[in-house]
C-alpha cells in the first residue's frame, strides 16, 4: 500500500503539509476522539480538512482503507486547501481507493485523471487496468496495463499476468504468448504460466511449441497431475513423434505417475501402432486386452500379428475379436488370409464367405472363394507356406527402424516395360562408362555418346572459381517446346507427373534443348567403382558391405541397388551451403525459409575415404532452418551409418525456443519436412532418403525420357526467386529439359505397412546416378506428389546434384521448392572438417544458446 502521507511526500509538499497542519516536530499526534470533538465545534474549512486528514491517516494505519478514503473525500469537500496540497490529497485518495480492491471505486478515482492525460504512477496504471479487467472490459484494460508494465523496471509477475489476460480477452494470443514467454524466462518457477503458455501455443495451432513448452515444464518437475502428463503425451503424438510419446507414457506408467488403467494401456498400444513399432505394440495390446478385454483390441492385435506374418497368433486374436461381437467384413477378410497362410483352405473359405455378406467386401471376398474352390488352392497354399518357411530362415533381412524386427527382402520379378533395356546390359558398341552408364548414344542420335563430361579445366570463360556456376552453353536455344496442346505427341517420353501438370495448367510448358552428357566424376571415383563391381553386397537392404568410395553397383540387378548408387554418389568430400526454400500456395502467396547445411562425407570422400568395415559411418550431417541468416528455428544433427543392423542412424534435434539438444528415435518415412507446409516428407529429401523396408522395389529397366538437365541458369543469380515462383507451377521459361536414358525403379507399398504413398516410380539418370524425377501415387493409384530435380553438374568439383528441387501437390495446386541458390551464396566444397565437429556436445556448445 502506497499511503504514508507526509513520510513519503516530496520535501517541498511535505513541508507545506507540516506548515498547514501546525504540528510541531515533537508534538504528539492527537487521538481520533479528540479530533472528532474538534470537528463538531470547528467551522474553518481549512482546519476541518486538516483534522479529517489526520483521521484518514489513523484509519490507513489500521488498514481500514475504506474509512480512510471517506475521511479524505470529506476533507476535499471542505475546499479549504491550497492547490498543491489538494492535489497531493487527491493522489492519496486514489491510492486508498486502489487499496480498497473495489473495481468501481478504483475506476471512479483514477479514470478521470487517466483520461485527462495526468501523469500516473505505474501502480495506478496497473490498478486501473486490473479494475477494467475484473469488469471484463479487456480492450480498455490493455493500454493502461501496457503502459504500467513498460514504465516499471521490474514489473511484478501479477502485473504481467494481468496484461496476458487482457491480451487473451481481446484475442491477441500472439502478444499474450510473448508476455508469458517473458514471465517463464524471468521466473521459471512460475509453473502455472508454463501450462498457460502451452495452451496458447496449442490454441494458435503451433503444436510443436506447445509440446516443447510442456516438455520443458515436465523436465522442471511442474507436471503434477496425470492429466497434465497425458496432455504432453497427446501433444507429442500430434507433432509426429508417436515413439517419443509412447516412451513418455510407458515410463510414467512404470513410475506410477500415470495410472496403468485400461484406457492408458490402449493409448500406449495405439502410440506404438502409430509409431509402427510392432514389437512394442503387440505386448501393449496384450496388456490392454488383459486389463479390459474387447473385440476392438483383439482385432487390432490380430492385425498386428498378421502384419508380422505371425499367422497362428493372428488367427487366435481375430477369432476372439469376432466372437466378442467384432463381426465385420475387414475382420473376416483378415481371418481368411491368416487361415489361408496356414494352408487351412476350408477355414479360409468359410471366413471369406462370411466376409462376402458385407457389401463393401463382397467382390473381393467372392474372388477369394472362387480361387479357394478352384481345386488348386490347397496345393498352392501348402507350397506358399513351405516357401515362406524357407525364406524366413535364409533370406536377407532389412532393417525396420530402432526397435522393429527384420523384414524379408524380396525384389519382385522384373516386368517388361518397353522401351526397356535389361538390367545391367549395355546396348551400344562403346560398352559402359566408368560408372556403368551406356557409353554409346541412341540409335537415332538424339542422345549423344558420353565422351567424358565436363571436367576441371573445361570451365566456361564466364566462370570464376569460388563463384556461381556459369552456363557452359549460353548459346543453346530450345529445339522444341512441349505444351498442353501437343504433349500427347511426346507421351512416350513423359512421366505421369508431367502429364498431370499439362492437364492441370494450360500455360505449363517444357522447353527441350540439345542433349549434353556433361556429368563427370574424379578419377578416384571411377577406379573405386570398377573395383566395387561384383564385390559390393547388401547384407540387408538398409545395410551395405564390401563397398569402398565409388558407386557400389555399376551394373545393378535390383531396384535397391540402384537406390544405393544414388545414396552413395560422390558429392564432394565436404560441403557447406545455405539455400532458400519456399512453399508456394495456389493463391500465389509464398513462405520462405533459409536452410544451412554442413556435410562431412566419409564414404564418398576422395581425400580420406572411410573403411566401412572398421568404422560404421557414411556421413555426418548438420542442418538448421531460420527465417534469416541469424539464428535458427530448428536444428538437426545426423550420423548416417552403413550397417543399420549394427548401428541405427543417429539423430539429435534442437526444437524451436528450447536451448537443449535431444536425441530422438530414427525418423523418416512420411513425417513432414520442416517448413514444407506438409508437401514434402522426410523420405523425399534428396529425392529419396531413409529406409527401404516399407516398399517392394522392382528394377523395371531403362527408358528414354525428357528430364531437367544442365540447370545452370536457375542458380547463376540472373533470375530472382520471385520470378521463378509463380502461382501453380515454376516459371518454366527459365528451365531446360533434355532427352536422357534413365533407370526406372518401382516401389510398391509392402502389405501390412503404412505410408501415405501407395506406389512410387523413381527415375535415375544413368550418367550421375541421381534420382531426377519421382512419381508418387496415393493409395488409390492416382498421381499425387511429383518431385522434379533439376540436375546441375558441378564441373568445378566434378559432381552432380539436383538444385533446385520442385515438389508439386497435384491435388491441392501448391508446390514446395528447396535448394534454391540464385540469391544465396554458392556452396563451398572440400573445406577441412573433422568428425569431432559433429559430436552432439560440440554442436550444442557451438550452435545452441
């Protein structure tokens, strides 16, 4: 309470009070009863005002602020004070009314002075704002609270909370969050404010920040209830980290901080299912069934066993679920498959007949019944079961992630797709290039022979070492232009993604230039590639052995081998770069983000190649994202291993606004890529990135296709990003397409696995082993996301990469572009790096503040 009268007044005003009250320094104060008697007899307005002031002071000492305020108001009503003394008394009266806590009294006292522009103390401003706030007059409360908080060097936490409440009341959640960010930064012990801040982030749709805030609160020990802990579990799952969410829930249940209830056991099972960790999901489902049996849980458990090809267990769980009331077409279909895989043809036939009673499954179920009654089904079922047992004991395996078990690898038989060349064959008299491409040109001469590509020393005159790559062919002009009106004429050389773009955008074009086979690699890569031929092997689809430095499979026999060549292609010993990426909405609005990268390649390193048999590492990768060059919104560190059966990929991240590095389970597949608006998934990075376990990979052969090539103009700085990024599609007038031979690899979703893409077709340039195009189809088989990598041979370091990369969402009409360099500095290659720079502790110390 700020009301000590003359003891707290400025010296001049205090002296004036003393002179006007005629009280000597050693004179004892009068008792209230004496003053009351004097008031009854005294008629002098000034004297009565002084007597009333003394009564007010006595009441204030007793903290009876209402009585004190009444005495002061009576004193003012005498109209006997001088101007300065009257103003000071009014200030004291305002302070008393603030102390009373009555909003109406506070507003009546302070509002007139506030509206008149009088100078108010921070306490008065905050008191007025708080009074407005209690009356739900949020908009009126905002300004005095802002001024009061700003005028104080160290505003009380209650002031900031009042300002936060005013912002929330007027719907300014972003500003409210900024206030709370200040509160928790200055006073981390304010546990309730962590919860309020998380709720604000969640309300604004920023689930990542909401989850990160609650996670920090959890680490500080502020999540006191099971409900709060379950909220963190739910948020963690919503941001695409079900494995982390499941780990939290499991740990808290084991520690007794979250009850081991049937509902929580079901939640845990659902999280492991969502994380695709079947080895963890099945025990969790079994625990949930034991706690509270139900048909839904049994059917879910049966499906998990079925996905893992555990057919006997699947049959038992599915049968139990159906017997408990879970009768449905999908349940009977799954039971039929499980029984058939055990060669129980009669049982399978009955299950499929039951499934046929449901309209949605009738057609497929009847096909099964027809097949099972054909007379060949029993023998084929027995044969298939025997083959499966043999495969389970002898087939190579495939890593499925951090904790999942191995899955058999089976590249399906290679179908013929004209015009295709048999895998590993050379069609020209010139044989193969040092990396396994056909050296000869095409029969009609449209594709020329490879004569070595552009090498160091063959730089165009316009190129300055260390600068942006200059176009070696500035005089080239399009030989033809494919448009929406004539693209059908060239359909045999176009992939589905291009056909969809022509059909969707009447102004979409493809300028086609003379084919120039410009890719070259260092001689060390050529030598190592030839040494790898017939020696390199995949000990699992996600693990490689006996390969060194060069391309491991110059004459591939499977689709996975082609993708390994793409993964291990030479990209320099090291590279440091900063590029731009952008999401272009159908309306034309653009959201930019900067990406910085530091990569230390250990496998494809000409100067110091690693022996992967002794050191299980392919590369070290550090990247961070931000709106500008300073700071970052997200940072990730990756250690990519050669043998993922031995050591899984190591990943550490630093989320936004959380100055701490966390190790996370290996992520990938169809989890969203930062800043891509959901258009781009983690396994679309570098055209394809990550594990091979969810798809069956077929090597189809080769085709001659129009692909983006020699894209020097897009990065030489002559064209601004705003010009390239047009509504609907890239500015095609600036692009260059050529006819080249590409390997075609088809990836079909493996039964029992989940991914938002049901099928993918990869098109891999034969000269560089870069994936340059990818058709990604939805589960119904319709073209959905189309990846287009504009191939850029870097003659200064003798490598090739796709820059930029455009990913079209063919359904929503928007697209995502990354690896834009035109307005950013060119990448810097082959600067010295050390493994120690990529240790998590070193990265945290250097980049995280």
